[in-house]
């Protein structure tokens, strides 16, 4: 499964594609089974350069009933920096976040579909 | 201390207005991200993992207290109340919004601060000895020359779109405290036999994928000709460097490809044709800058202070004086290091409250001046010995009195994958786990000087090539792995660290460091630092110990 | 007809570009002002320059401007191409042309030429521009004059800050008699 992510142009915050708009919550993100649908969403997102910057697809997997990104780096983006648990999305501390943090399956770099170049 | 005059201030205002205009054009869709990116980078604004990051320049690592308080205020108002001091003596704020950036630059410009050329393929903020103007072994104040270069390099019409970034550092003391041989251009100021100031010019140092130590291309450059000579170096670089492969566009690659003799020949040929009088600052301007850097008069003090000596009865204070207090050029004064390396905390981070406190102390005790060391610590440069106990007492409850300068817990680390888009692995948690393991200050002092440098990727912002122990984060099939190297130094005994063996996982690192330390203690001879022992014995005993115990 | 922005001192204007660029694979038209590549100038330069029309040359970033030294007096215009706006070699080419080879004629920036680089281009000696971003002459001029001060001497006639300071200190400065440098 894939998800589409980017950073908000005005705030820089990590955002996830949710059926035509961007959400700041990973849990709200739309998951694509088919690559074609994912690519179409990416193409659409790239036509909105005033909203989000550097959109790219990531691989996600079901981990005991919770979806998590496969790549370690994407987990950090979806949570926040590990040295300051009070900052970033992880600060909300909801069930999704807890499941996320508890996720121990090993990350793989295959989750990094397209390297971001900033 | 140097202050900007109305002309410098108008430059900052114009710059800030220009950026406000550019950001508005980006937000309205008039220019693309591809076009905007180099513009925001030249104003220190990166897009990182969680937000924008603003890298604020601290020219020559010197701040007055008004500036430090403004940084604290910006961090509190526009960020999350803390900032990260870097190995290039800049301050990074990691939670910035693009829409706030123009206001932040305005707020900084009001106190003569800016983010000009802290990123991008241009001449970056120039660094110098953190003890400049205070240390006894100084030939001249290096900041005079850094300020001359700041002016010359700001908004340079010809050198704002270089093949890659370009970093310069200056040392004007015998001891190199600015790691100049790891720079694109390293400058070492000395006095010739006839008393003239002269630079040894070294070119082509750098870390990253292909690390090199800079090579000397001129032993004696008359100091007053510095800018025109640099112009020649930059012109040869701008015209001759490759532009087809981002990994081969630093000047170190050009110097290595041409060979240092041919590169030197080209620079000298170019310099001979350059109209030096148009570029080199007139003596009057140099004199004006020099006068502005003169410290206030120092009250005459007795060479030793009974208050200071008596306070050493407290063993913790005594340790603080051994590690963090250094001789000043004026008798009765000292240079005091403030550690931003509390074991278990993020190396180089300071909260707004801590910045405000340091500003208060600098006003009370250090001529209102604060320095940033590339080791990611702060410095009070002009302190009366008699005031050190009071400073220590104020620092301690704020978590700023850790007595660990140059010890195993004084770890240099980049932000790594916790923040940075370029990183392959986290650096901060590794630093935290090592520092916690060696948190016992007595043990750390028994181990003695030992620099650990951690970078989250090959770009080497954590200077892992220059660590007695260097740690490089790598991505091994999506997992964080760390490669150890030994024997590096950025100082007078500069050398690049050598790789110890295969990379290992993050949790294995503290044990591996423990093994390295034990091996050193077994092999060390009287007075040898870790680095000396490694260089004497070579890597073999360390390699055997680490990888034997790992099996 | 394609247009150009020309800058003369404090004035900017939009003018028709009377030159035709001739790529290496194309034939030189029978008449009219032309701009050719360095390769064509090397091989056909003598014939072109004596054919009674104005001839210019377009240099790529990797071309050495020193190669023009022999023909400099006969060229009507020199174009320096910006392959990408990030490729800064043409700035050095311009400085060498103006400062070292003493070229006085029209110097054009073509290719990926953006308003954000107007200041640097003008300061390096360019005086004609084919912006890729649709900038008007007014916008170009405003961008080129966004800064009240400069820190270096360059190919333009602006005095650097250290000269302004010296003038202020000696009482010759304009507008700021009360603000003598630090």
C-alpha cells in the first residue's frame, strides 16, 4: 500500500493526501492499493504547488491493525523528532501515535519511493 | 565589539525586504519552488523533515547580549523555545514557518543579525577562533579579517552562484581552534620575521564523501592582499570546476584533479591580472574595523584571586575550573566555557531561558560578549577570575555548568535524521546514549581528552572525520547503522579519522565505545590522550577488541 | 519581433531585438544582423565580419571569453548564455570581458535569465537581458536597484560601502553628516 505525503508550503508541516486535500494527520491519509491511483494522486498534487512542496509516495504496511510507514525516516516524519517527544505530531499522544511508537517491525529503505531533494 | 553602522544596517533592511518580496512571489505562485529554493537557502531557510529550519549566522561566533536575547525571543515566539548551535557557529531553529520567516529576518536585522549566505552555493558565514581577542597566544584578532571577508563576500555579484558551497575559516593564534584545514579555504595568520602580518593560505579541505585536508598554496600572503587573493581563488574555482556532478563540485575536487601545483599556478596567474586596488580594503577601513573590535579596558586585577582559589574547595567547582576555565591574555582574567553537553540532553541545544541567562551573565561579568564555539558550546570570553564562582553558581541550576570540555561527553553531533532531510540515521540519540554511559564526571576526567563526533550522513556536519572517535550514520537496508572511525583531529595535529571496521547498530554503540576506552586505558603511556595512543599503536588493538567482543 | 530589456545607467527600456541567432546546424541567412556560436565565429568569422552586417556571438558557460580577444572590436554584441540560472560561470565571463578585455559593447544575458539575478548580472557588466520569466523593464530595473549599498567594486560604477564610509568620515558623504561610521 502507498500513501502520498508532502510538506505544507506556508508552514512546512508534514501533510498526507486525503482524497483531494491535505491532512496533517497520518491516520487521515488515503491509502492506495493500486500504483495507478497513487500516481494519479501524485500528479494531481504536483499541480498544486502553492499548497504543498515536494510531494512523494511512501510505502506503508499494516502492523497489528495499525498502518505505519515502512521507512524509518517516514516514521520520524509522521511522529516528530525522537529526542523531543513533546514536539511534532507525536505530542498529541493518541492511540494511533502509541501504536506507531510501539511498532517494532524493522524498517526498510524500500519505503523511500522517491528521494526528496531539498 | 564591532557594531554595524547605518550602511550595514541598510544592507540588512534591503536584504530582508528582498526576501519578503521573494517569499510573497513564491506564495502567490509567481515563481516556482525550483526558482525559490536557492533564494530561500541563501537566506538560511531549509525545508526539513517536520518544518522549515532557519539557520542564523553568527559572524565570527561573536554575539552581544542584545543579540543573544533577541535569538532567545525569536526561538520563543516563532519556534518551540529552543535553538541548536552548530559546528559552523550558527544557530538553527527547527520549527519555522515560511510565512513567519520575513518577520523573523526583520526582527533579527534590528539587532544586526541575519541569515545571509548561511546556505546555498555561495560563500558561507565565515568562522574564527572562539577565543579571539581573549587568548594569550593570539597574533592578531582574526575577527578583523573575518569582518573584511564578510563585507567582500556579502551579495557578491560574481560568486553567488558557485558550483557548490564555499566555507572559509581563520585562525590568528598559534593553536588552531577553528579546524581550518577542513575548510575550502583555511587561513592561518602569522607574523613574518620582519613583523608583517601574513596569511598561510590553505585550499581544498573538506569533509563529506571525499574528505581532504586543505593544502597550502601560499606560505606568506601579505595580510592586506587577502581579499584580492581570495578573489583569484574563487574565480579559478568558479570558472574551472565541474558542474555536471554535484558530488564533484567542491573546490577540494578541483584542487585534487588539477594537482595543487597546477591549481596554485592558475591562482597566481589570475591574481597577477586582478586589479588588487579595487578589491583589497584600504588601510583606513581595516583600521576602522580593528578599532571596533578592541575590547573595553580591562580593570587591573591581581594575577590570582583568593575568592577563586577558595571556591576550589568544592570539588565540583574545582573540576569546572580544570575543564572549562582557560587562561586569558590579561592577568587576573579567564575565558569560561559554558557546556551545552549535559549527558542525556541534545548536544548544542539551548533553551530561550538558558540563552537569556547567559546574556545576563555576560552583561554582568564578560563585557556583554558571548562566543559560540564550533564544538557547540558557548564561551564567556572576558571574565575576572574573582567572578568565576558566581558565574558557576548561576550556571549550575540552569543545567549549564557541566565540567566536560573536550571530554568524552563533550560530543559533537549534527541534528541527524531526527530533523534533517539529508540524514541517513539519527545522531542525537547516539550521542545521548554514549554521554549517559560516561556521565560520571570523575570517570570522564580520568579518561581525559577524547573527542567524539557524530554525523547522520556522509555530508559530515558532525565532523566525524575529525573525531578521535568518529561515528557516521549509514542506512543499511532501511535500518540505522553506524560506522566507527578513529584517530581524527581538526586542530594543529589535523588528520582524518580511519575507518575501524564494519558498521554496527545503534544500541551496540555505547558498548563499542566502552571497549575502545578500555583498550586505550590498557595501552596508554604517561600523559597520552586517546588520540595519541591510537596514532602510536594504530587501529589494530582497537579493532581486535571491538570486533572480538562483538562476536 | 523578439524583445530585449536594455539598461543604461538608471534607465531601462524595452527594444526590438534586431539580431537573429543562427545555430550551428542552420545556414546563415543571406542578409540581416546575426549572432553565431563561438565555433562558427572561429571558422567563418572573417567572412561574416566583412559581409557588411552586424555580427554578434553567443558563448556557452564553458566557452572561454579570452578566445574572443582578437575579434572583440568587430563584434556588435556578445551574448552569454545561462544554461541554468544556477550555473554562475557567465558572471565570471562577464567580469573578465569588461574588466580585463575592456569590452565596451552590448553584453546580453540569455537563457535561464531571471529577475532575482538582475542585481548580480548588472553588477557584472551585463546591459541587455532576455528574461525567461517575462519580467518587464521596470521590474528588472527595480530588482537591479533593490540594494542601496554594495560591498564590492564590480563592473558597474557603484562605489562600495568602504568608500561611502570614507566619504562620510571626511565630510563628503551625502545625506548622512551626523552618522559617521563606528
